[in-house]
C-alpha cells in the first residue's frame, strides 16, 4: 500500500515538474516577442488546469502557493511606500480606485439590462469585471522599475483600495442573495474594513518605535534576519486581522510593508536578497495557477457567451482607462499609464463571478460572459503596460523633465525627479550588493535600470 502511494506521489511530482517547465516556456516565449511573461503563464495555466485538460495534480495546492506569491509581492509594494507618501498620495489613489469601480459597474449594468438581464444580474456581472488585481499591478510595476516612484505608489494604493472595495462588493452580493439580510448585514463589510484600516495604520505608525530599539540590541550580523522575521510576523498578524474584518488579506501585507519601510534600509535590502528567490516562482504560480486555473475555458467558448463577453471585455477596458482622469492636471502624461495599470484583473474578479453563479444571481451564460470581461483586460494589461510606460518616459525626456536618478540599492524612496512629489524616505544608502545580484534581479524581471520618476 505504501509503495502504491509512493509511486503515485512520484508520478504527481513528474506532472507538476512538467507543468512548471511549461509555465516557464510560456513566459519565455512571450519575452521573446517583447511581451510580459504573465500572458504566457496565464494561458498555460488555463489550458493545462482543471477547467480544460485537468492535467495538473494538486491544483489547489499550487493555487495556494500562488496566493503566497501575491502576498509576498504586495509586501514588497508596501516596502516601496512610506507613511508620508500614503498620507499625501492616498486620497488621489482612493479617488482613482472609486472611479475604477463605479465606471465599469455602471456601464455593465446598462449593457446587461439592454441584453435582457435583470438589475441584480447586471450588478453582479459589473461587480465581477470591475476589480483591479494588486498582484498583477505590483508585478508589472516591478518589471518596469516603477514600484517606488510616486506614480507607482499612487497606482499601488489605488489597487489596494480597489481590492478593499471589491471585497465589500463581494460581501454585498452575498447578502443580496439572502432574502433575510438586514441593513446592518449590507453595511457591516464597509464598517469593518474602515475600522481595520484605521487600526492597522495606527499600529503601523508604532512599529518603527518598537522594532528599531530591539534591532539595535541584536548583533549586526543578525539584524537583517531579525528585521525580516519581524516583518513577516507582523504581516501574518495583519493578514489574520484582515480576514476577521472580512476585508482583503492583501491589505494586511501591504500595510505591514508600509510600516517596515520606515524602519530603515536594512528591511528592503534583506527582503530583496532573501525573499526574491521564493517570490520568483510563487509569483509565477499566482498567474499560472491562482488565476489560470480559475478560467472556465469550456463555458467561455459557448456561442451564447462570446457576444456579451466581448462587450463586457470592452467595457472593462474602457471603464478602467477612464479612471486615469484622477491624474489631473497631468492627464495626458500620467492618465494612460494609470489607466493601463488599473486594467489588470485577477483573483477577485473570478471569485465574484463564481460566487454570483453559485448563489444563483447569474446563469451559466452570464457567468461565462463575466469571465470574458475579466480575462480580456487580464491578458491585455501586460501587453499594453510596457509600451505605454515607455511612451510616457520618452515624452518626459523630450520635454526635458526626466532626470536620471543615481543608482541606489533596491527600494529607493528618495525621489529626485522634478516631475515627482519629492517623497524622500531615505532608502538610498543601503548595504553593498552581493556579487551576482544584478543577474539575479534580471532573472526576476526586475532589471535595475534607472527609475522613471513620476507625478501623481
């Protein structure tokens, strides 16, 4: 009996290994054609995953690893943001997030009802195609070395607020299916989300005062390990509280990163050196498994779902592009970049669509159409992201407002570009890089090319 179990595990290991190999090949082919590897990773996951060929064993485990990868990426995004930036850029990020939720839902409600759907069906579909994925945004910003620029921070904050709003929408939809739901049932997700955010921000402000004295008591050779352990423990604690508050677990990781960004250079340095090796494949599995496995390929290609699905996809793209107006008065320069960044969809869109279907709020055709509305911008984002941000940089260079900042280590919150808001947190004098670090960063699609500073 034990021998049979051992043989089954060995076979599963072979299949998982071949799947991981296929994921990397898919990413490399996209890189070959100057596209983000995310596109290839999602396609491979959708084809080999449980909804089509069902070729990959332990799919739930791989999806869980992918969720770990996106949480690590979100913590990294938090480390690139300081508290001062959060206070000054947060309102703009919230405004962009609200626009990015309201516009797609409004347009979807109009279209679905014109297609013969009822209001609740239309609202559920709109809620599914609206959410931006912070995991997708963080990965793409990292690829373009924009994660710690003011514009990158605004986009990250907007994506975080978007995630919170998406969880509120999910809770709202769940209550809509409950005929006995009270007004408090509908309002409680909003109340708990804001209580959690306020409490976490207060706790985050106290973290440097608590951690720095303790870190100074540790020998210099152990300070990096102590800082990393403290960061991950705090992130785990906030993630747990976020789940209790019925808000996005990613919010816990993001706020933990922000809190430890103020501790000193050692935190982003050690995170870059130690966690990036884990983040490499876990982040790939977020796209290849967590997102790819959630795409119901067979249902999507039924004729009745394609027509409405393509229209919803166009709405999902157009609605998010419009939220670029939140960059006014630098609308022409920064608007397209914000619009294309906020296009990125992910786990919450699929989750809301699936939950609406399970609750009977939408039928199978509407569910498949909603998935089209999530998949189209998800695949389009990494294709458009690089060209749009490159155009923005070239435009700034032509106007003479782009400055080459000096090469700093890892996360750089000291912005020098005249077109930035000048948030200087001082991550500029980090420890010297290990030999080979540049090559390792390239393998993570995190080339240490000069930052393109931005305006919010």
